[in-house]
């Protein structure tokens, strides 16, 4: 595997200008030191409490699953609108040489290029996104993978928001793109068979639910045949503005200790060389080695109990488990 190829993306011709110090200063968080200190103390306190042997997990209120779901249900369609207008977008990035530049492309375009490169280098044949939202990152990645004439046997997606998934599925249909499996579900218990997708990834998804990292990673590992790819905000490698943003939002704070807590060491971990100045990303890759390979299929969440489609329901063989199947989306409440 050629790790150097992951970030092999030409951006030089896309750079509009290099920002000067006064322009960079306008990007910086103007929040007072006292408020920042209070945020950090709250962040440290919550992390400390969650290390204690208590049943309840303490989190920022905005990170509760019901609030995350309600927020994204409400804005369904916004991300797709941004994606459709991506050719007119720019963003501010920090490069490895410490220059801060304005780039004439969408950040999603850069991320999907990284995903397609990793997919190619890992010799994957199927892909599954957790936290897929309106499927825009998945759509753009698949488009680039297909352009390379690479095989994609099966495509799957999962998100908390039914409204966003429906918007994304309609967009796939309008563009004559097939997607095999879509699930409205909690990633703590993924409703797909173990060892069923080569390439399982998240993109700025785990940031939303820091208290569930270990549980979700365990499920990502279960359904993966080969690789788990995390593209998430980078606390350790990001700009000071990214670190402030993570603390302000109560996002997942990825550290070496957090990654080691899952019992797997990544085979690759590096910040994006083109870092979005605020909320910049890092790429983390875990390799799973298994001899067991299953075909993807809907299952009872968190298990290998298969479900079949019966009219507008997903039903287990013994009829004891039933879930709605609406507009081609499995609904696992």
C-alpha cells in the first residue's frame, strides 16, 4: 500500500491567494480567554467523569443523540444544496508549509478525492459510510471511484436522520446512481452483517457523539472485512482555531490514548496536508484481518440475524423482529 498516494491531489492551480497576517487574524476566534478557559474546564470535567465506573455518560447537551437527530432532520437538504453549488465554493486552508490560502474548490471535493485514493490503494470492492447524512460525500467519492474504473460490488449508508437520507437517496436516483443499502439507525448497533463491507468509513460523524466512540468503533470493526477509515476533526494536529472549535462544540477529541483504548493500532494516522483552517481533518486507517467474508444484508441491529423485505417491512425469518422499510430505507428506531 502506498501511503504517499492518499493525499496525491493537485491543488496548486486552485489556490486563489495567500492570506496575509491581518486577513488570518480575522479568522481567529475572538472569544475571551475566560470563556475559553471555562469551556476547557467543562471539557476536562466531562471527560474525567466519564472515566469513572458510572452507568450514566455525561456529555454536552448538544451532543445527545435525540438533539443531534432533531437538528439534522430540520436542516435536511442544506448539505445537498451546498454540494450542487460546489463549483462556486471556496474555503480557507492551512498548508504543510504553514501558508494560509484561499482555495477555489469545496472542501468536500478534497475529502472525496482522499477517500477515492484510499479506496484504490486498499484494493477495496465495497464501501459503507456511517454518518452519511445526505449522501453527498458518498456520492462524490463513488463518482471518483467509478471514474478510475474500480469495482464497487456493494454500497451502503447509515445515518440518524431519515429526512437527510431520503434527500440523498432521491439525489442518487436522479443521477442514475445505485445504492444497495440505506439504514436510518444508531451506529452503536449497526443493522448489517459482520464482515460484510471492505471499506467502512466516517467523515466528520464521530465528532458529534464523543461519548459513543468506543461503542461505535466496535461496530465499525464488526461490519468491516478489511479497513476502517476515520476522517474526523484533528485536535492534536489542527490549528489553534480547530482546537478551540472542538472544545466549543463538545466534539470528539481524538488523541493517541483514545485510539489505543479500542485495542487496535492504526496503520496510518496523519493530518490532511490541506487543513481546513477551522475544523481541519485527520485521516486514520485501521486494518482488520479476517478470513470470514459475508455478503451485506440488513440484520437485527448489532447482530447477524438476517432480515428480508416483506412489503414495507424488514422481517426476520422467525417473524419476531420487524422494522419499517420506507422509500427503500430501513428504519431502525
